[in-house]
């Protein structure tokens, strides 16, 4: 009676993680189907927006954003965006480069979330 449609309860839905996974898959598929390159770019923009929202939700200051591991992830993301927009010779692999560029950002944030949840579990 408390559930709207009698289905299973909805769990925590992580937009950042789902967008990262979809960007990697669509980026890899864009090598075979070039029309998916624009979708890879759109999903990468969603990843960046999701990352910004996780920082805002956690109350992360600018000083914590500038940590070396997050800085490396942002440089990798920037390099992926440069390869996406830049050299013409890499045209078939533009979506793939962007899809792979979001993985370091996701990895760093996942590690930070684990540490934060471990600290919350301590008495």
C-alpha cells in the first residue's frame, strides 16, 4: 500500500555513475557507428554536470577540488575534450577518446565517496 505501483522499492540512483558507463559504451560504439559521436559528447556533458552536482551536494570547497588526484582526472577529461574537438585524423575515435576520458573522473569520485562513507560509519 505504501508503494505506488506495487513494484520493488527504488534504490539510490547514481546519475554520475550511469552517465559515465553510458558514455564509455556509446563512445566505443561510435567507432562502428559514427552517428553516435554526438551522443557521446552529450553524455560526457551530463557526466560533468553530475560531477559538479556531487561536489555541490557534498559541500566540497574549491581547495578540495584542486587536490592532485582530482586535478589529474580533470586534466584527463580536458585532454579527452581536446581530442574530441581537435585533430581531424582522429575523427573515427573521437567518441571513444571522450568516453575513456570520463573514467578517471568517475574513479576518483568513487574512491572519495568510499572514504567519506567509511568515516560516517565510524562511531
